[in-house]
C-alpha cells in the first residue's frame, strides 16, 4: 500500500501549472545571463600583466620572489629532489625553471618582472643568491650538500652558461660564422652555374 502512495505522489510533484513552469524557466535564464556577465567581467588569473599597473606588477613579482626564497630554504631543499637534480656543479639552477613552480607562477608575473625583482631584492634575501650574467640562482649557504651525484663520479650538472643570442647566432660565433660561409658558397655557386 505504501508503494501505491509513492506512485500517486510522483505525478503531483512533476505536474506544475504552465505559469510556474514559465517562471522557473525565466529564473534559470536570468541566472545564466548573470553568471555569463560575471564570467566575462572577471579578470583572468595568471595572464601575464593583464591590465596591471606598474605598482601591481612590482607587488606580484615581489610575492613571487618571496616564494622563490621559500623554495631555497634548506628544509624545503632537503625534500625537493626535482630542483636538486637540475643543480649544476656550482649549485646554480636556471631562474626560468624556478619560475615554473606552481606557487611562483600563481602570481602571473612575467619572467622579466621576476628577474628584475630578484636582482632588486637579492641583498635582503635569506636563502638564495644570483648569478645575473647567466640568469641562474642557488642556495646562499651550504649549496654543496644539495647537489646530486652525476655519472662521472662528481656532483651536479655541467655549469649553466647563458649563450649569446642575436648577431652571433644561437650556437655562438664559430658555428654561426661557418653556417654563414657555407650558405654564401651555396648561393655564389648557384649564381655561377646560371651564367
């Protein structure tokens, strides 16, 4: 008998007058339009410097540098084998690698903003030091003990050296000069064969 009552109750719940159905439909469309307006007006997080003032960019870059300082805390480095596996023979790691960490990238600062803020804040930093020329960073004290062993019986990867980019070419002056000379020979040979 109780099952019979449930069957009778179902049509009563699902049947609504036409006016109530129209009101419910109107409320759903109004709320979806409002949600859509809120989504389009909301600024997107993690878009680099999207509409930020210079002061805001500086502030978010500062927050990112604080996270980088925390990454190089000795307690954090003891557990972080990922960053330790990228340390070179002098304990340096590319700043670009550190900027890919989620807690650094969260602030949406560009690499340039973070790099310039790291240079500016370095004298006050507790746990890191920079090599500005090669754009690398390492722990301030005790970096020797954090390097990972390599296959040659030493510790760390080969030293990171920033390669010149531009007039000398990506691979440096010698390779770029050879490539330029080879391409000049090919073009002059082609010109001579046509005559």
